[in-house]
């Protein structure tokens, strides 16, 4: 297989994996583009953005305190979001290369309609209006290459910094005499916390064969924040808060190989330790005592598995394309509806006259139906009572994604 064809196919596969796995696995979003380390050239740069348009809404809601389900009338609660990705690779010496990367590895964004807000207030006195969080990751990963009798081996490793921001706004029911009818907003803005990744690879460039394994560490976050409510004038402003939680570690195995002139097959399996995220714990303080004791946002996830496979083909000296499929095991157990998903994706890479490559990709995902039961009692500190504030179900839903990027090297 010609080296030109190999390079074009690898660029296309990177686009496909990014768009096909966007949103797979719990709150997963972007993955750092460390594969740029394997690109030939003294200096390489890739930049892309993937826009994900999830379409998930309630199908039925269960009337609090009963087993009666009613049809949902709100629209979709999921929101469109964008995943940026940038990677710059440079050769430190002949056998040592490093890559600086940026992406948003985790995130979520939901806005709820009047029916869901009303059911939340009826269940526990608070109805969630909107909720979401975002992370940013800046990383530096290096690879050292060892030439072997056949092919070459790589040792990979580096570090990254990841931040965390969270916001939830709720509507209070009139059962609270002071704040009844008002709203409250819980916000966390955590600084950058360190993590690391380490891995190894073996490749035979002439046939585009590569096997790679990469581990990404978990990150502990202890963000400071505020709780804004109608009580602010009485207590001198928003109440300070302190939170703590863990975002998961992961391990991914990638395989690819040329299978015929101009053809490439690839696949990957990623395990993500979402079971580490049982709760996000937080405490609200007022002058300077905590009020109501420690509180928690419940998740109780199980580990996630994401499996991707596909094939690529070179159509000409300037155009190559790939298609692939992804299965992701949902991670929800008792708290929400992050269910299994099935994704079909395609990508194309087009070389331009300036020596760069324009890349486009698209994907469509099917989210399986799911349901959640209500908690059987009000949330109490130290008491595990799994379930949502009110029961609900979702039907089979769809997610659409589009990606565009550009690559250049010297």
C-alpha cells in the first residue's frame, strides 16, 4: 500500500472516530487527539469541531406519590453542543515526538419544560429548570519510537490539566414559606486538576498496521461555588458551597491494518470507569455553618463500554473516505436514562492544493428506550434511596452529529 494512501486513510479514520463516539458513554464528549503523534513530518496540526444534536425527551411521567403515568407534553430536554479539538505535534528529536492537545472530555446540558418542573415541585418541593456541566482539557503527550527488526514500537505518556464547572437552577414550590415561588442556582467553578495518560503501540507503517493501548487517569475535583436563592438579602449574598466528585479513568485498545491496496480496517474498544461516579457531594455554608448537612447529586452509574469498527478506502490521490459503526453500553442504573446507543458514521478527507487536508464527518445514533422509578422516601443524609424525584420513561430517540476539520503538516 502506498504511503500516500496510508496517510489519507488515517486522517479520515480520526475524523470518523471523533464524530462516531461523540456523546458515547455517560457524559463523555471529546477525546484528546494523541494519534497525531504517529503522523510523519516535523510539525503537524489538526483542528476540528463536532456539533452534536441529541433529541431526547420524556415519553411518560409518573404522578408523584402514585403509580399513575401520564403522557409527557414537554419538548426535548437535551441541548445541542459543540466539541472542539486541537492538536499540534512537533519532533523533539528523530525518535521523540510530542503533541499538545485541547478538547472538552466531559459535559452535559439539559433544560426542562413546565410539566417536568411541576412534577419535580410536587415530588420534593424543587423542580429543575436547567442543569449542566463542562470540562476543558489541555494536555501534552509524548511518544518515543524504537525501531525493531520488523516494524517499530512506541512508548507513550504525558499529563493533562482538566477543569470542572457545574450549574443547576431549580424552582421552589410554595411549601417553603420563605423561598416559595422563587428560584435557586447552585454553581461550581473548579480550577484545573492534574491527570496523566500512559500507553504503548506497535506499528508496521508500510501496511498501516498499528495496535495501541492507552490509559487515561481519573481526576478528583473539589470545586468551590455558590448557592444563590431568595434568602440572599437576609444572609448577605449567595451562600458559599464546597463540592467533591470524581470523573472517570479509561482504558482504550485500538487496532488497524491495511487489508488490500487502498483499503484499511480499524476498530477500538474503550472501557470507562463510570461506576466511580456514585454522587457529586456538596455542602452549603451560611455564616460559617453548613446548612442542612452534606448533600449530594446522585448518579450511581455502572462502567461503560464503547466498541467501534469500520473500514476506509482511497478513491483517488486526493480523496479518501471511511464508514463505521459504534455500540455504546449505557451507564445508567437507577437515576437517569443514559441507555445503550448504536451509531453509524461516515467521514471523508480531501487534500487541497496547499498541502493540507479538509475533513468532514457525519453520524446518526439511535438511543434505546429506558425508564426510571421514583425514590421511595425524601433524600436524607447518609441514606441511599436510589431513583429520581419522580418516575418517568423515554422512548427510542435519535442523535445527529456533524464534524469539520483541517490538517496541515510541514
